């Protein structure tokens, strides 16, 4: 099994809660998922979605409080 196929298998298994096509998983792996210094994927799609949701929700700190940030993070 090639390194890329092995990585896709790991990502697919970690993404069981989210329905993503093989193409979507490849795009996530190549462009968006965090990687270590060696280029190995170190984040699942769910972790990516949580990271993005948290970043978007953190704008609420200007208008609300940390409870609001957490609530919006969960909504996203």
C-alpha cells in the first residue's frame, strides 16, 4: 500500500461520523488537514471542522463572552 493510500485509509476510518467522498478526503489531506514537519497528516476531518468552527466562533469575543463562543462553536 502506498503512503498516500495508507493515509487515506486512516483518514477515512477517523471520519466515520462525517460523510465525505474519496475526492473530498483527498482534497482535505492535500490542502487543509494539519501536517507534521515530515508532511504526515496529524488531524482528522472532524478536528479540522472543530478548529475552523472555533476560529469562526471566536469572533463572538468582541460581542459576547466565552460561553457564547463555545455555543457558536457547537452550532457550527
